[in-house]
């Protein structure tokens, strides 16, 4: 049985600026993400990937078209959609424990259940013993683990990731990708991620969508069918991974080679 749609983007366009200096950022975007899917969006810089994510988060309204989450129009931010940004966005005055507990407290979860949920995710992300540390005492990878745990902890049904590992060094980035893959396998969340990294998109996703130069459109989609049960090196050194990665990379490359449309 086909899983039901969790995210629907229907003929969505977005313009910025006034009539004399208008830029069409996105044009006629159509995209469906089904329950439990992990979908990544890749494309040239400035193609509108993050704009689309912010619209799904409810922070930016479309100029035309509509966006739905669980069949309901997206008109504002909501607790059904958790967002993880590249910049961690942790509260510097709160400990690791309190940062993760914050969303639970804001949604009215009782103290005993907050304690249980936070302890669960601290164990899941490998930060046991760091509960009372502050963000300034953590490495970049640790901070992003806390950001992921904070978002997962209050149980949003949809997770929106905006270049979540873009600020990390390559080895830490790979470690965090594995953490995210494990969290997804454990929770079954619906995830939509924006990234510029084709390797990351192919390694993590069920499906990769390639966007064009501005105005951004979804021009190609790739179903990702990889055996991810083994260690990372078995996945990324497989013939299936190489073939899929090359196909996605060539698609993105074709879009990078096309100049963006002038402002209209």
C-alpha cells in the first residue's frame, strides 16, 4: 500500500521585490513527500531550495499555489513541522538537557515525561554525561546533535533540514549523517532536506529532487535504492551508489551550466 502524502507542494511560485525590481525565485513547483520518506533537494546556489523549505516551515508565504502538510494548508509555523538549521540555533544560556527539553516544555509536556524523553534522546545521540554542559563547551558536531535531538524530542511528524551539516568538517559531517540515518530508521519520521552535497543526498535519501537555476523548478527526480544495512563504506563503495551518485551529479551539473533567468 502506498504511504499517504505528508507534504504537498502544488504549482507554487514565489517572487521577491516590487514591480519594478521583481525577482522570480521559484516557478510552478510540484512536489509530494509521502509519510516516512526521506527526500533531499539539490541544485545550483540561489535556485530557491531554502526558500521552498522556509515556505514549508510557514515562515514565507507563496506568491501563488499552495502548500499542504497532512492535507492542511500551511499558513504559519506549527509544531507538526520541526526545522533544523545549519547554524545550530541553540540557546546559549541553556544546558544540553534544557535545550532539548525546550520544545517539550513549550508544548506542555509534563516534567516527568520531559525527563524521560530528553534522557532517551541524549542516549540516542551519544551525549550521555554532557547533559549539564552549555553550547559554548561543545564541538560543532555535538551542537548539531543537540539541535537534532531537540527537534526530534517534541515529536514533529515532519522534519525540515536546511543544510544541517554544512558548517561541519568532512569527518564530523559523515558522523552526523550516520546519526541522522539512525534517528530516521529509529523514528520513521518524514524528512525533507535541502543540501548542496550530492554525496549526502544520495547516501541519506529515498529520493533526490534536482532543481534548476532561478527561477527554481524541480526538473528531475531520482529514486534511491541502496542496501544501507551494512557499514558506511559498503554503501558508498557499491556499484549502485556510484551509478546513482553519478547520475544525480550530472543532472545538477547540467543545471549549474545553465545561466539563471534575468529578473522579471
